[in-house]
């Protein structure tokens, strides 16, 4: 059984939850204080059908907060008229300037509004790793930084197996490339099989960590692979992803699968306005927790960043303060 560690980093402006298995990050959940609650995964809302979109087989739904509108997929037998009030559940958070994806629960009345917020991060962590108590404090901050680094990475290597894995997101699909550098003294055929197995496992972990979904194309090592053996490895690697659909293996060693989108992707979260300042705030919090001897710590930054950071730094207590005299993009933590 995998060694499971759970971390919860609740901070001014943002809360992060991380799950590690066998020392590697496999889940990163980020909630920001300015998130729209009606857009969070699992939220129940009342919405109004603002516009039907027959070409997209769905309808755009007004959730009461303006753009972006939510999107409700419709089946061939579904009937809906503009202006209809519906009770809905968020099944995928906003991404790429698109609104949340919704599931129809039933009819409703009244104005668009939030009925029930989606589960908070503590509840999500408990669902993903039941019974494991989250670690907080400095260890959680370090785990958040490590998970962020892995979530933004373009791939990884496992030198002892000769695995070189690359994962890239394009507008149309996610491309995964599994490469093999033969290891001296290892049987080449067995080496390729081991690399494909570990490559699929690590690809599944990284895709979950990044929060990516949609159509996935995986270029495996070798051609003429045994279909059933390879598909069995893929099913095992993606067994934890609810809704994963694994397609056939081509004779060129290309495997296709589909994964549902759920949370706003980590790369979009980490590039959003204010994300850089929140990252600096995390480093300041870590310094405050690990350096108890220094009476005060100052964060030197630009006036623009100081305007964003000031209310959050104030929440850290009297040991932390800001000096707003640095050039844009410069952040320094020093004794105050």
C-alpha cells in the first residue's frame, strides 16, 4: 500500500490542500478567497437558461454573477426553453475563460443563486484520503511549494529505469511522450515494458496534479506492443480517475484516452492575478515559522505589490511588515 501524506496550508488569501503518495505529489487543490462560490466544484445552484446553443448541444446558464456563464450539456432527448429556472450542480470549474460545466438536478424557481457551497479543502482531502489527518504549519508550506513546482513541470525522469516523460497541453489535446534510454545490463524488451508501465503511472499522477483533462494522446515506447497487456497497464494507472475512458492502442504505439475536466487547472491558478504575491506571502510565512529568533521580518517589494499584499501581511501578526520601495517584480525578505 502506498505511503499517503496529507497537508493543509490555510493562509490569508488562499488555502491549499496536497496529497503525496510514496513521497510524490499527486493532488494539489487550491481555493482562493476571491473565488466565486457558485463556480466551485460540487456547488449546488439555481440558474436561468440565458441562451440555447444547439450547435454545442447545450445551453448557457446565468448563475447570477454575470460572465462567464455556466454551460449545461444537453442530450438529444433533453428539452429546455430560454428563461427556464433549473437546480444545477457544478461538475467542472472554469478554465480557459470558459465558465463552469453544470449537471441538471431538476426544476427550480426564483432568481439565480447559490444553494449550497461545494466542499471545502478539508472535506476534499478527507474524501481523497479518508482517515489521514492533514499536517499543517511549516511542513504544509514546504509541501505546497513542492507540489506547485511539480504541477508546473513539463515532465520528469526516472534515471534508474531510463524513463524520460514529457507532458504538454495544447489547445486540442494533452500530449504525453514516454521515452526510454536503455540501462546497461538490463534486458531491452523488459526495460521497455517497465518504462511504459512506470510512464503510464507517472503520467496519470502528473495529469491529476496539474488538473488536466480532455483528450490525452500517449506515445508509448516501442511498436507492436501487446494490446491487452498495455491496456491493462493503462487501466491500472488511471483507475483512480473517475470517468476515464481508455481507447484502443494503435499499431504505432499510440494510446488515446479521455479524462473529465474537474478543477481549474493548476497552471491557470498559478498564473492568475495576485498569484505571484501569494507565492511570496507563502515564503514570508515559512520564514516566520522557521525563524523564531528574529523579532521582525520585512518583505521588500514594489508599491503595486505592496497594495495587494498589505492586508494579507497584516493578518500574519506584528512580526511581519512591508517595505514598498523595490522595483517591480523584486521581492526580498530581510530582518526588519
